[in-house]
């Protein structure tokens, strides 16, 4: 596909790396020549110095014949304008990254009347991600699929867990509450386990199932029955703006610590049921005075990675609360997660993964349409496909399908019912199918089958 990207920041670089790697024709527009040259040298892309909102620049970049145009600069206004122009001159599909809550509230109007195909908000998506994690306090990650009918979560296996030392085939379930353990991470290794696989202490397991069945299995694992009823948010930026509303909907008691007067006043005016305190987010004595020890969860969302890391270490030393920390760069993630047990969220990674997923769903596929993509450390992909009549897998018992090594058909959604398939089950037209695979860049469901 021909893909034009405006903006060579963290998101733009990530997109250039991944999209060019799988054979797409990528053209990058960036006003800073030095930044542009570095990416052109590192990746198989074409670069153009210029303003992404310039009609002439977009034409020169070939946007009029682009399959996808992506506006990922730091400016919402620039992204909106460039996407509108790109659509008007002929780009088939346009994506704009938009962060300002004022613009986000008008997304439907902008899409319908100005022609932007998709607007993505990293802060809003990050807030959703954090809210999901707080519903499963001990889970390391939480994602929904099958149109919010199902979930998968990741859990670290503790020494005293009933899972420690058990073979998967010996796990017992009520048929209506069955889940599947579809991936196990052990140290740096990742396994797609068979029934003979034995779970060990410190394994990170990925569990998929209906939302109710995952919740019940989670409750079996998590014997402390920790519930998040109160949350302290440290930092009052855009993610906090979106997150407060979600927490209040879940009947959470919310306190926000924010240093800047204007931010604090805006949050206080917007959310009368939340407590907003103006003060130094990094002042340890101040945080103790404000009762950081008394909250079930502490979410650290200041604008500084270094400050967030220090606050996380401090919070970890004085409280057993669920810790979630925002980071803009990924360099500190392993150190932070291993030393403090905090769960991290990286807004720019959240949005680049979403854009990659959207791009791959736009690929001209034979027998399916990709509806969800979740990647585990770029080693394993969880993908859901909507199967159509052109798939060669339809009406063939799974035991007769020659499925490529490193792939698992985890579940099927048919007529609203979730199925964990066995060898005699068959995939039908219009099924939604979730797969787990270590094979990179699967575009179509039939790509998991051995080529004859």
C-alpha cells in the first residue's frame, strides 16, 4: 500500500519502522530536515521536507493517490487540516491524531462533515486502558475483543497460586465459565502452550474468555479480592481529564494532585465529585499529608518521565496500592516495572499500535477482515478476524487444517456465543475468530495455514 505520514515524532518513527518493514511504500513529510534525514537513513522510506498541511507539499508527496494518509504531528490543528486536504485531493483513507478534549468531543461531526476517516486520541485511549486495569487490580494488562463481549488479561503467577505447578489440561472449568490460557511468558521466552504445558511461579499468563468467565477466573486467582474503590491521580493533564469521568462512573472516590493552578481549576470545575488539590506532585511529605497511603490505587500521570519514575518508587515504598505509571519513552519501562511492580501505559505506543492495526485492517484481504490487533512485546500477536465466504478454512474440521507452527485458534464468536474450539469444530462464514501467533505480520486469517 502507498502510505503518506505527516510528522516524524515518536509515533511517526514507529509507523515508518513497522509499515516499511512489511513492504508498504511509505512517504514521510517532516519540516525538520535533520530529523527527516535520520529516519530516511534508518528505514526503507521516502522523505520530503515540508509542512504536512500544505496543499503543494501533499501533492508532491503523492497524497492524491495514497491508500492511507496519517497525520501524526504534535499539533491537533495541523493534523486535522492536513487530513481534510489529503481526503479532498484523493487519499482513500485518512487518520488524524487528535489530543485536545475540545476537538475530541466533536469527532463525529468532523468525520461526517469534513471527511476525516478516523480520529484517534492517545490520551483518551490511554485513559480507557488505565480504567480497564483498575477493574482487574492484579492484572498486568487488560484488553477487550469481540465487540466488548470478551476480554483477555495477563497475570503473574504467585508462589501460593493454585496455578503454580499445574498442567493446563488438568485445569477444571464449569463449561459455561471456561477460559483459555493462550500465551505464557517465562523470563524472556514466550510460549503458546499445549495441554501438557506446566505453569510455574513468576510465569505471566494471558487468559482469554467472555467478560464474565474471565472475571470469575480472575477471582479464583486473586484470593485477596482487592477492589479499587478509591484512586489518587498525580498529575492533572489530558489523560487525567478523561480518566476522572470513567472512575466516577465506576463509583470511585477520586483525588487529583496538580501543581498548575489553571489545570487544577479546570478539573475542579469539570468534575465537582472529584477532590482536586493544588500542590507539588513530587513533594513526598505533601503526598503523605494528602493521604496517598489510604488509596486503593495510585495513578501517576505528570508530564515528566523522570518525575513519574521517582514518584512510582516512592509510592511503592509506602503503600500496597495498585500503581499505574505513564511513561512517554520506553527505555525505563523494564527497570520501573521490575523494581516497583507498577503497571505502565505509554500513550504514543498505544496510538501507534492502534494505527498499525487500522492500517492492517485496510489491507486487501482474501477471506477475512482484521478487527483487532494486540501485540505482546512485538513477539506475539492476538488478532481477531471476521471470516467471509472466501476463506479456505470454512467448513473444514480444525484437526484437518494445516495450521502453521506457533499459532493457536483461541476462540470463535458465533451468533453471540463464544466457542473454545476442539479438533472437530469448524469455522463458519461470518464467524469472528481470535488467533494467537508468533508469526509476524499476519494480514489475513488464511495466512495462518500452511501453503500447499
